[in-house]
C-alpha cells in the first residue's frame, strides 16, 4: 500500500464547540472546531476564529471568552450558530446563559462542559486569529462526571470531519493513554 500526495492542506477530526463572547452587551455564540489545549500549567486553550467574525472583535475588546462543548441534542443550534453572524442575528436567547467568576464569558447551561477563559495571547494569521486563553473555571454537568472528572462517554460530544464537512459522534474507548504502550515489547 502506497501513499498519495493530497496537497498541503489536510484536515483532521476536530471537537465542535460553541464559543461565547459578549457583543454589544449581549451574549453571542459561534461554532468553532479549531480548538486545542495549549498548556497544562497554567491551563490554557486555543481557538481559531476568522478575523471578520463578531466573535473575534468581541474577544479582542473584552479579553474573555468561553468554550462550551455541546452534545448531539444541540446539533442544529450549534450548526446555526456557525452559519449566522452575530453582526446580523441576536443569538443571546438561543440557550440558557450563565456566567462564572470572571463575568465576561457567557456559557451555555445546556452544554455538558463549559470553560471560561481570559485572553492571554493573540496570534495573527492571514485570515484567522488564534486566541489563547487561560482557563479560569470549568463547569460540568454532574451526570457527565466519574470520580470528579468528565467522562467523555457520558457527554455525547461530537466532532467535525473535513473535507466532507460532517459532524460525527465520538467512537469507542480503545485503551488507556500512557499505559497501553507499556505492554509493547519490541
């Protein structure tokens, strides 16, 4: 079996999130799948947002944002948030909104997991900003917890795959990270 060169722009499965900001005094949400953990201590997360989006403007202005992980019951609303602009549509009443300790990052009660973040760094690309935020609070549904930690199998998160532009559910657990390799002896 050989490899085929398919260009230089490859996509891989990405977690689908709803990023919350305050825009013109109201909660605003957009769908973001370019999300990554950036650092362990202090805990930080990074998100890629198009420069032209209301969300980018709000993050730059307020220095705060949330990252909320929807489940499949929110699939239509999540997609809607990504295809409608906060500059044209008021999305503040789509969800039950709550605020954490920093008070400037609206979060979604219906999402199993939400993080409130303070902006610490902005990396400017040609078309997008990569915002890095320090996670100041994590809020999780008790029904999704096992031994005080989030159990992904109980959250019903979904991912985005490209170039087919499809939402997909998470798969089965395959093994314990940083442990299963200990069984391998070359």
